[in-house]
């Protein structure tokens, strides 16, 4: 009985701390977050778009490359006009952050 209680307490603690897949955003919704916003702009002409994302699952596993460089490569961009972000999270279980670059 003592062993089962210890296992349940450990699982509960892991669930409590793991249920924190948060994402960078200016506003946070506990149940659902879907926010887009600006990072930088030089008001240049933008004909191409590139996107790079990073993902977190349960706050335990995180992977991806959301760098501006990766977004430039994705869109074949050499001159950056704007950099924006797109963040998404649901129930703290799954979160995704993307850098969105526009330029030429």
C-alpha cells in the first residue's frame, strides 16, 4: 500500500509540474492561447515569407528552431522587412512558437 501511494504521489507531482508547456506571448490564456504579434519592422518591401517553429509537449520535451535565420532560410529571404511571431498553446499540454519573416 505504501509503495502504491508513493507511485501515485510521484505521478501526480510529475503531472502537476509537466502540465506547463507555456509559450512566449504578451497575453496568456490558461485554457487556450493563439496570439500573433510584431517583433521588428523596417518598412521594407516584402515579397517572400519564411516561418520557423519550436514546439513543447507537456513542458517535458521541446524541439525545433524558431530562429530568424531558420525562417529566412525557409523563405529564401536575404533582406528582412518584418519579423513577427505566432504563438499557440492549449491546456499547457501542447505549445508552439513560430517566427515569421517577410522580405526579399
